[in-house]
C-alpha cells in the first residue's frame, strides 16, 4: 500500500508522527500498521494511540509490520498481545497479523507469552496481507461508485436505505443517512475526485451497527476547524461544520490514508434510551 507521504498518519486529521504509519485498503478493509525506530516511551505512546484508533475503525484485519522496529529487549510485546486479544473479542472479530523476523527477541517473547488461538506471526507483510484479507470477509457489505457531485449524496442515502432494510437496521437509518450525506458532500466539495461509498454491518442483535466509509482520491485528511468569529458571532465554515454534524450523529468516526487517496469512516449504532 502507498499513502503518498511516508510520514502521514491520521484520523480526523489530528495526529502526525514520523515513526508510525497506518494505511487502509478500501477494498479489503485491512489496515497496514507500521512502526519503526527505537522503542521508547514516546514511540510506545504513539503506537498505542494509533492502534487504538485503528481498532475503533473496526477493520476486517490489521497487518502489523515490526520489521523496522528496534526492540532488543522485547519491551513492546505486551502492547501487541493486548491488541490481538482485544481484536479477537470484537464482533465480528478482527484478525491482527504480526510481521517480524522469526529469530528476533520480540517474536520469541510473543510466542512464549501469546495464546495460540489469536496470536498470528508472519515472516513477510505480503504473506500476512494475503492471509488476513481472506480470513474474515464481511458478509453484509454494499458499495456504490459516485461522481464528484454534491447531488450524489442522494444516491448514498438511497444505499443506506437499502442496507437498513436488508439488514433490519431501520432504527439507524435517520442518523446514517445524515452522516453519509455529510461525508459524500465533503468528498465532492474538497476532494473533487470519484467517490466510493462502502456500507457494512458490524455486530448483531442490539449491538448491531452500520459502518459507513467514503473513499476519495485526495490524500489530504479531513481536519476539524475551530469556530470563526463573524458579524453574527462564532460560526462554523466549510468542512468543519459537516464533520461536527458527523461527530454528533455517529458513535465514532475518523480517517485513514488509503491507496491513492483516503477513507473517511463513521460507525452508527443504537443509542441507549434516556429514562
């Protein structure tokens, strides 16, 4: 995968680091997560933050590339094992494939500490990518290709209607239509490229959710903007307003670099009833 800039990592446009990179494949919903440099407290914080954000996106899998990580004492092992355990407990489960040299101290320690049912080690990223991409295929998934036109939001709302009807998630429809409209309009206005909308179901029963993803060909990640003072007081302009609407309607949202562009995602799930 390529992301245009090897130093770019983000979701909501709020994070930059030169030692961690996460890139999502819009076709397979697999994230490739790479860490490089010497393992220390700063890198640990960066990696943990990025990994938490990747799991929040609820991808179909995560390939963790540790070939360029210098961790001679395997101090980072608990982080990767915890992430694997958390991912395996998600519904549907998320496979995390760890890529590192078989004779490295980190590989030896993880093998010694890790449970065999959810710790998967691979020698190369290509092997891990092939294995993870085919392991958990999302059964409920719809996609739609759209032109860079704000009017395309109507078609995206129609796709949400179809998904909610087919999957019995009509109670999520109103907020999901609002979210997908804002994401498509933002992509049309600010990216100006072809757009792809991908909708998939997450979980089942009362915990079921809709995962909405909008892919465009612009490498620039979206960024929330601060209110701007005007003659009528503070106001929100451009993309900042749309993203705040998304943040209010969705349970979680974010953005990741993708091949030749970016993917902005949001998860809409039922909200607890207020007594």
